């Protein structure tokens, strides 16, 4: 076990640029040394960011929402959060549901028999299915990028519009054909 530890330390020192020593003593320290106190380093960091007019941290202001790639990136994150939140809410609410859901189902059926209820239900179904379809289609787009292709701006825009179109089309087919 001790030999494994020494070999691990030896390899780590090689990887970090330190001259390794089997006996645990570094033979000359070639690691970067700190210049100044921690406070001086932080002040230098913030001064540099002010000079370069960088925001405090990346936020919505760094995105150009008229650009489809930025809009799709934010929408992908939002649909992921929405799906995770809805799944979690359902999971946490499940123990509090009554054992017999017949009354709830009858009430929902009575509401959907009205024209307003029908459109509310269909819109809610569409939004849920659209979140799933968009997140899936955009995830497949990201998987396609893992092959190293499709990073030219023209290709990014084409695949972005394809994601929007396919997710809307598949959502409509699923919702309106599978009543």
C-alpha cells in the first residue's frame, strides 16, 4: 500500500512539473510561487477585470438573445430545469395523493368537457411534451457535435432551426394524435 502511495505521489509530481523524489522530499521546487498576499492578488484580478470591462460574473447580459445559438442554449437549460422541477414536484407530491383518485379524474374530465377546459388541457399537454421534445432534440444535437462536426455558424443555425421545427412538430403530433 505504501509503495502504491509513493508511486502515485511520484506520478503526480511529474504531471505538475515538480522534480520527483521517491523519498517524499521534492528535489528543488519548480512550482509557481505566489507573488504578494492573497489580498493583493484579488485586487490585481478585479482591477484587470475592470480595465477589460468584464462583468462580475457571466450573467444574462453576456448573451445576445437575438442570436439563435444563445437563445437555444438558454432554452435548453430552462427546459432541463423545468423537467427536473416537475419530476421532483410530482415525486414529492405522490405520498400526499389520496389512495382513490377517481374523484380527481372525474373532476378533470368534467373540466375538459368544456371548450375552455379542453384548450387549457391541450396547451398544458403541449408545453410538457414540447419541453421533453426540445430537450431531447437539442441533446441529440449536442451528441452530434461530439463527432467534431457542425461548428460552423451556418451549420449551427441550420441545426438550431431544425431542433425548433422538429420539437414543435413532434410535440403537436404526440399531443393531438394521442388524445
